[in-house]
C-alpha cells in the first residue's frame, strides 16, 4: 500500500475534525452523547458514502489515532481515585464476568438459531463479549459521570472484560484450530496478562509519589514533568500490547496509579485537549475502516443484523 502525501493526510485530518465536531454539536443539541457524532462522521466520510477516509489515510493516521485514545484512558485513570477503584473491585468483577458469560451465551444461541455450525457459533459469542473501553470512557466523560461510583464500576468491569476477552478469544482460536482447548497455553497467557496489570497498577501506585517527586525536582519546567509522565504512560501502554492486552488498558493503569498524587488534577486539565482533539479521529477512522454499503443494500442480511444486535444488547444488559 502506497502511503499518501503528508499534505493529503493533514487535509483529511482537518476534514474529519471539522465534520465530527459539527456533528457532535448537532447530536449534543438533541440530548445524545456527542461521540455519536464521531461515529456518524466515520460513516459519512468513509467508504460507505463519500470515500474521503481511504485505507491508506487510516494507516498514516495510526499513531495519532492511538495517541488520542490512550490519552483519553490516561486522563480517565487520573480522574478515578485508586482507593475507590479498589473498593469497587468486587462489583466490577461480578459485572465483568456476568457480561462475558451472558454475551457469549446469547451470541452462541443466536448463531444456533440462525443455523450456523459449532465453530461459527463460538465466534459469534466471542465477538459479542468484546467491549470498547474507549467508547465507554468517552461516553461517561460527555455525560459528566466520570469519577462517580457507577463509572468506577463500569470502567473496572471494562478493564477486566478486556482480560476476559483475551481468554475467550484464545479458547475460540484453540477450538477452531485444533478442536480442543490448550489449557496450558491459555492459562499462561491469561496469567501473564493478569499479573502484568496487577503488578503495574500496584507498583506504580506505590511509587507514584516518589516518581512524581523526582520529576518535579529534576525538571525545572512544569510542562516537562507532564510530558515525562505522558511518556511513561506510552511505555506502559506498549508493554500492555506485548502481553496481549489492549494499549488502552495500560494507559488507564498509569492514570489510575497516579490518581492520588497531590496536584495531579492539573495534568488532567492541561492534557484534556489531546483526547478532545484526537480521540474523535480514532472513533471516526475506526468506523471508516468498514464499508457497510454491501450489507445495507442486501436485504437478506437484515435478519442476521437485527438478531445479532438484539443479542448484543440483551447479553450486556443481562450481564
């Protein structure tokens, strides 16, 4: 794939921002979460309608996309108090497990009712267990609910759901490839992911005040302190990906670990422009990566879509 010229990428990025922000305003005036405007912008600007956001543009915007979404989760972590997160860990775990079990079961049942085979049913169930942590955080932020007890439970469940999704995906691939479940390999992957997350949050939280103190003493410029903390977040996000967790899980972990450092609220305020500007590019381009035209124009798909979407809602609500 030949990458486009930088001026084309910048021009497209400007179009995405303008269209998404205008649609956010319109959606918000109707009483809905503005992030729906970003999704609608992706549909309009993507291959489904105008074709402005081309695949090579999405590839070129990849670093910016992920800076937007990781900074969104980083700030969400900063605004979630660590002690509150610990207090809500049990209900978060219950919500996560309930969501995974109910979503997988509803997906498998839908596949069975639609006449698919065993492997297809497993993958439909696996797909429905997935959640978008970024979309969850964006919606909670726009509703002004971030930092509340409910949002802490939801975000805790979303993070645990990412780990649970890793396990479900590994099991599904194992069954599809070999017809059996490799307990040893799956257990090893799950243990590494879980241990990494627990150790990262716990260790960084224990060291957060010392790290912050070193930063503030060594660096004379306040902005340098913020940038160094942001760089630490990127490193941990990268490490999360290395253990098969999402980048956003690592970003949230760093924010959560530093959430009780004195004066950390200034970091959230100073960096809030990053997700406000670039997270919308993540959502818009994620939607633009899919051409929904063939499915909308073929009526025979409608029954499948309606059934799977209903099962997705039902599974999460039951969970």
